[in-house]
């Protein structure tokens, strides 16, 4: 009976759906995550901060932007790493050469990438699906090639531009913990913005285009405006993520960090986490960041137990990639809606278990 009641629309159903956190499990999980991300990091070492958490936050921002484009607007792209490269070099040039303050530098990095995104997204007005994927793939190579060969940026096959010490006002961001909190603050602001944007009229227009673009066009939704806006927002997030790579992680802009492999990895994050889900972008990034570590630890333990005669060093070196690929394929087969869908099912059952008192 409880399950049927949960599936039956109630007078308060629409009001609950419009809440930011409609279920008790969502609110409890958010509280625990805030506590975890704010108060636990000071007790962690530099490896966990700079090796796991900071890159996870940066990739989550980039995956969030791609999820806006692919998950909400239904436009697939393999050029997100190129937008990150644009943001990285725009940021390091604005801050390193011209001394523009970091907040404005991040904005410049995002806007520069958004302009490039509008250009890359122009073919989406005439093509879609596999053809659009190929167009963005071409843009990935063209953008990286251009960065390598424009003299003003610093031409060369291995373009690397170091950044000076990072200051926000008088606060110097030079420790792993400070870089983590800096990335966390930017990620929180961009998440709130994306959350509101996808629930607005713009977000509804994107979802209409995703579900049936012909019907959306008949209803009066401008393909030019909303498709280009989706590409610009996606590139804006990618540009800021690329700038954070420079200012909160590696301290330099290196064009070789933004190759096609990174674009594929970010697309995998959005698929694994869940398309059309803000939460899915973070779950996918955490999955990508943490699972290889677990695989590596498990294989090293297995190597210690059975010895080198069965598990050779060559097998151990490649096992992480093999197991990781197999798990992704199995995951996509048995849970194609992503980790976010698993969480939604759990939170729904948790609310039913708590009883009707929490569903008012």
C-alpha cells in the first residue's frame, strides 16, 4: 500500500517536485556531505587533497558542464577537454601576464571558452547525433592544435606556461588544503547556478529539445538560441575547470593535459553518474577517481597473496585498465541510467520506510 501511495500523485506532489531536496534522504545526504567536505579535509594528507579531492572537484565541474549539454539538451560532445584547455590558457595569460584578480580571471577563462563553445556549437543547428559527435571531435583537435601554434600563447609542440603565486586579495593559496577549499567554493557556486538554471525556463527548453527537437521547434522554442546557449554553458564550465587546473592543482597550463583521452573520460563520468542529473556529475567523477585506487589496492593484495608466478608484474600493471573497462561495460548494461538513478531509488525507499510523517 505504501508503495502504491508513493506512486500515486498527491495534492502536494507538484509542490514537492519543485523543492530543491524533495526527500528526507536527500536532505540528510546533503548535510552529511557538507560536514564531510568542510571538516574532514584538514585531517587528510596532501595525497588525498591534491591527488584525489582537488582533481575530483575540477573534473566534476567539467562533467557538470557536459551534463548540461548532453544530459539536458541532448547534444553529444567530445570536445570538453579542448574547452578546458582554452580556459586554462586564457586564465594563466590573464593572471600571469596582466595581473587580473583571480575571480575576474576565472570569469574571463569561462567566457573565453564560452565564445569558443558558441563557434563549435554552430554545426548543431544543422546536424545531430553521430555527425555532431564527429564535429566536436574535430574541434577538439583543431583547438589543441591552435593553442600549440599561436605565437601569442606560446607556440611549440609542448606548450607549458607556469603561473605566478596565486593570491585572492592578500590571501595566498599555496597549500594543498587552501587549494582544496578554493576549488570547493568554486564548485559549490557553479553547482547552485546549474541547479537553478536547469530548473528554469531555459532548462525546460533544453529538455524539450532533447526529448523531441521537432516538436520543440513547433512549440516556438528557438533552436539557435537554446542549442548555442547549451554549448556556451558547457564550455563556460569547462573553461573554469581548466583554469582551476592551473590555479588550484598543477600550477601551470600544459596543452598535453587536454587531449582526447580527457574528453572521453569526462563523457564517461556523465554517463556513469547519470545523464540529466546534477548529482550524477559528481557521482561519476567520484567513481572515476576512486575506483582505480580500489582496483590497484586489490590487485596489489592479490599479488602479495598468490605471488609473482601467477600474477606477474606485467599483468599487475595492466589489470587496472582491464578491470576498470569491464566494470564500466557491466555497469552500463545493468544500470544504464547511472549512479544517480540508484540513489533516487534508495532515497524513495528510505522515505517510504520513514513513513508518511516526513512526506508532508
